[in-house]
């Protein structure tokens, strides 16, 4: 996964961010199978509290094993 660096909040112009993840059942689930899911993370502006980005760390987990990329493949 490509590393994305937030530099400025588009809502308030803040430059400090916090990363958090949702607990409980708040997971991204594959549209094809309820058995494939990934934890949902959020980048939150420390100044205004806006969620400026939501993502999963390993999107490949949402695919069938046969559809996943081999390591080092891009």
C-alpha cells in the first residue's frame, strides 16, 4: 500500500493529525463475502476533529486468495 502523508486539513487548515481505528463491528467488508473484512482506520484533524481520510491498511484482505497480488507485484 502506498503511504499517503496528510499535510493540511481541507476544512480548517490544521497541520496535526491523529490516526485512530473503529472498534466493534465497524469494519470494511467485502461486497462478495461477509467472511472477508478489514479494520477501518481514520486520519483525524487534531484541530477541528474532522475525519480527513478513511482507509484499510491491507485492502488485499478483502479479495479472494486467488485474486490477491503476489508480494512485490505492482
